[in-house]
C-alpha cells in the first residue's frame, strides 16, 4: 500500500512522520540526534530507505548521518569538507575579503539513479559530491572558482548554497542557488558554471541589476518541464522560461512578495505554491494570518489557501527548505514553521491539518512517496 | 589508562557513557589523548578538533585537575594525575548564560 514519509529537520533534532496514502493518521518518530541542529534530511529517489541527514552544532561542528532503513537507525559517515586547492576569499558583510571557511551542510540532493551519489550544498557557499554514500566528499569546485566567486557575499543567514536542482532530461545540467550570490547553472556536469540572474532586481545592492549579489531564497521546477523555473527571491517571486537565462516577475496579486519557500505541484507544471511573509525585517505572515498562496497559471494570479491554517495571531516563519510535495494524486503539500508545526494538505492545498504542533523550530521538510 | 569525560552531546553521538577509558602510547598530552580517542571512536573526528588542522574547536575547552589546559600546546604534558588515570581529562562545551 502506498505510504508517505515526511522527513523533518529542526533546531533540536530530526523527526520522521509516516502515514498511508490517505494521509490522515500519522506516526511520529524522533527526536533523532536530540539537541543538535538538523538542517536537512533527504531520502534517495533510487533507494528510499537510504536517507541522509545534516547534523550540526556551533560547538561540535558538522556530522553527517546516513540511514539504510528509512530513518529508523543511523550511522555517521564522512564529515570532512575540504575546499579544492587554496580556497582564497569571498567578501564579508563589510565588503572586505574573507577566507572561505566550511561551516555546515544546508542541503542534500541525492542522485536519482544511484543511492551512493549525493550532492551537498554548504556554507560558505560551495557544492560537494560524494560517490560512496557520504563517506568522502569532493568539491565541485568549478562553481566556487567562477570569476565572480571572490565577490560573493553572505546573506543574513550566512553564505549558504541551499538549492540544488537536477534537470531530469539532461544529466549535464544542474541549477544551484546561493544566498546572497544568486542562481547558477552548469551545462557540462559541473565543470563550468554561469550566473543566471538576468532580470532579477535587488534594490538593496549597489547595482540592482548586477550579475551576482542577489539573495535568492529558493528555486523550484517541475520534472516534466525543467526549462521553467520558479524563484522566491528575498523580495519578488520570479519565473524563467529559458532555464534561467532570463527572469520575469510573477508576484502579481500576492499580499507580500517576500518569502522563503516555493514549490511546484506534482502533476500540474503551472501550479505553484508560496508562503508570503510580511517583510525581511519582520519574518512573519502578513496580518497574523498563515496563508499558502497557490497560482494555477504559473504566477501573477494567486489564491489564498487558508482552510485549516491559523487566521489570527500567527507570527511564525516558514524557512526556505521547509516545504515539500508528494507524488500522490491529489498531491500532498507539506510545510513546517519556526513555531514547530508541520502542516499537511492531502488535497493539493485546499485544506490543511497539522501533523504535529509542538516540535522545535522547523528548518526543513522533505517527503518521500513510497510504494 | 587515561580517563576522558565528554560533554553530553558527544556521549550521545559516540554512544558512550560519560567517561571513556583509553590506552595512550607515550606521554599523555591533549594531542595524544585525543588521537587515541578518535581512533577508538572515529565518529568524534572533527567534533572536538578540526579534522584537518587538529586545532581545538572554538567553543571547546579542556580541563585537568581543576585547571583549564585548553591553551597549553597540544604536545604539552598533562598533569601526572591525568596520566596515571587518577583524574580524568574533561572535554567541555562552552556554556552560554542568560
């Protein structure tokens, strides 16, 4: 029978939430790694029982955990992320050169075909790859060595590489996004990269249309139409129809175009979800109402999805990796909040129920659709 | 035999009790004790010292016989009571007040 498994990373541990295909009764397991920050938990599409978790701490650094039984038991694997060559410098907040220093793994993207191949997006921004199930990591250094690399600057949350998207139709093409450098694409399997930020406008940087320096919060694509990208930028919801070569704004009638998450419906490439946040200084929903907005037209026209979500006195945030969509029909949509709630919709967003209300602040949500 | 006490998060990570007992070859120093600790418990590599540079992580301190020995050179001898196993070497995570 079909099942779903929701993988939740929080400020104080990881949780595994499971349900059958009806998605109305949930089993909650955890915390795993209690007390540690879990930035991301991600399963392999090639072997759903293979799961990777990024466990970190300001005191004790980075630990990588791997499970071979769907997140029930775990083993530590390699935690050495050495930049290729002499790392050099990027810009610090004050504009001065600052040495590249590994801090943590923000995001895993496992291969679709091989459970032992997994990519890691890290802070300070770089892309790493493992081909031995996380035992060892090698930098995909063509990205960081792009001639703009020395000009990249951190966003408020650190200079993190937080988004990795494979093109399902072209194994040489990968998209990544970095706060606050922008979006990049490789068309040669990672050897070389180009910034894909034309059309982005960021008023907070000296040249608002610069090639790099844009605080991209998240990018999403639909696997059947990978040339169309949707982006939640610091401000502005954007769309590209040419694999990132150019972008147009599709914020339309959103109550705020600031936010972190963005995702695409499992079966409708033009149905997109965002969670508007009031502003970059407030980091909570407008009017104290937690609303997911859905566009069925690829942007510009948005409808508020509120049924089952708190519509008063709600001041949580939804962080960039904290939304996921399952592959069932109708697809399930999931998101987690900094207040510790994980909400689920089993009807593509029409209605919502909390799976769990009182976890530590949620950093990431992923979902696996299991046979 | 050297005794080492780890902070709770690392006890959980390494799946060990509060105190670990190690056989250390040669003089007992923070470097030799932590080398032996990481060989016996590889999962601790990188959590107390940087895996590449072997430098102590910023929010970690080492205490021995009531003294903070964090700033001694890694090759400096630990007190005789630690070398004999009478007293443990404490690995401590920095405490935040407030």
